[in-house]
């Protein structure tokens, strides 16, 4: 949708929440229920009688008109997208308790910085600096988590720590990263897939653009899994996201999306060989902090051992009771980063120096 036209739409009372930086999502349903998702409180309901069916229907028809689409019983679904907003409408003929709408804000800004991450207990300083070393050393990274856990925001932050002279190409089906707008001085190409240009088509062109980094939108289809595999096996470096409730299960989750007869051991070996880091980030209501909390709960290292078997090293894991597991990276990761010019100490987390060294646990997994 043309942004100039989009800015002229009448959002009415919704503007109160569209202007509020803390609000990330607005959900309307059930003849007048308004639910917000925010960075500090999570999801909660607000009472706004002025946000009603009439306003939402008016907004839907405005979107349909400027897009040249129809929104009625025959065409009951409508998607609209601008540079910083994404709207999805369901007609009342399908949503039988009244028109439904979700508005997601995708601002062209990076909400995270190191101090914010440390202050909000998102990650410890040692683990933050380790992840930054992985980015500087061109590790392939996949971020996992549930919807609303902050995967995209973390990817934007990781991408912001890549080197200024490294070309980035983003490939998305819905535009959320906006790195080309955040860093207009950098060599960044933002590519969007559609019904004409598939992931496969876009990736072929992407390779010819000679990027250092390829940032793929969420891996949620067989085509996206294939795109990730083709990117990393061709020597490019990727950062991407996926729905998974454990970082260590990312390769298996990717395999489950393939829907093919490909040998599972062969696929897992390929992913463990070329993807170095998996991250699991979770959003939850913290009783300890008294607020909605987003936090990295698991970081793992993937590698293939001398017998060509896929292995997982749990570098960090925290459960909701606060129990920790920590391990130093293996020689495999240190060697990989070393080739890229980043030297990791063998005891990067200072277990030998700390009186709390008993927090280190053996956490190697064979898949």
C-alpha cells in the first residue's frame, strides 16, 4: 500500500495507541473488545467504547478502496501493509461475533540496545558479549520463540552489530525489519516475496547481489527451510527466526516443516554443520520483576563431531525456576570464529576463576 495514502486513513481513536511506542499490537474483536500488547505489560484489555464495529468497518473499507480490493461476504479477508503497520481484517460473515482486526506495528527503529538488555535482565553481559562475538565472526544464527516473544526485535539488534561494510539482503514476506530505513547509509537491499516472486526466485537473485549477510524472515514453510539450507551451504551468513520452544530443537523443527522424504539424519547433519548458534527467547509475566519480561532462556551451539554425528552444546539454559546450565563453547565454534578473525578464550565465562564454577554443567546432546 502507498504510504502517502495510508497516512491519510482515518484511524480515529486507534491513533492513541498507534502513537504510543510501547504498544506493539492492537487486537479488536467480539463487538468492541480491545486488547493491547505492550513491551512492559504484555497483553491486556482496555475499555474504549469509541473503538467499535463502525470504526473498524470504516477503516477496513478505506483500506480496501485504496488497495483496489473488495471486503465483503464474497471476499471476507483483507490484508493491508505500510512501512510501519500491518493490518488483517476478518469480515463479520466469517467472524460471527463481529468484525475482527489485528494491527501490528513494525517501526523502522531498533528498540534494543546493550544497556536496555542488561537493565531489563534480558541477558547477562557475558552472554551478550559472546553473541556479539558470534555476529562479528559471521556465525549463522537462528532465533526461536513463540509469537510475541520478540524474535524480530532481537534479529534487528543482532543485525545492527554487523560490520558497516558488510552488505545485507533481507528477504521477507511481510516487511518488519526495515534495516534499509534504519541504516540508510549502508549497503542493504530489502526484498519482499509475493505470488510472483517466491523465496526460491528471490534467493537466486539475492545470491547474484553478493551479500555477506542474508536475513530471512520467519522460517515457517518447506520453501523457507530450503532457502535457509541453500543460503548457508553456499557460504553466505544468515540470521533468521523460527517457532520453537527450545533452541536445541531448532534443526528438528526445521525438518518437520520440510514435508519430504529426505533422510532425517542427513538433514540434521547438514544443519548442524552450517548453523552455529540457536537462541530461544521467551516473553512471560515475571512475578519476580512484577512486569512482562522478555528474556533469552537458551543459547546452544550446533556442530558435527569427528564421527560426523550432529551434536548440541548447551552454552546457556535457564528454566522459569531460575535454575541455570552453562558451558563454554567447544573447540568447533572457537575454530570457526577464529578463521573469521574472532578469537574466543577457551574459558570465556571464567569458570576457572569463579567460586561459582559449579554452575557449569555437562550439557552435550547427541541427536
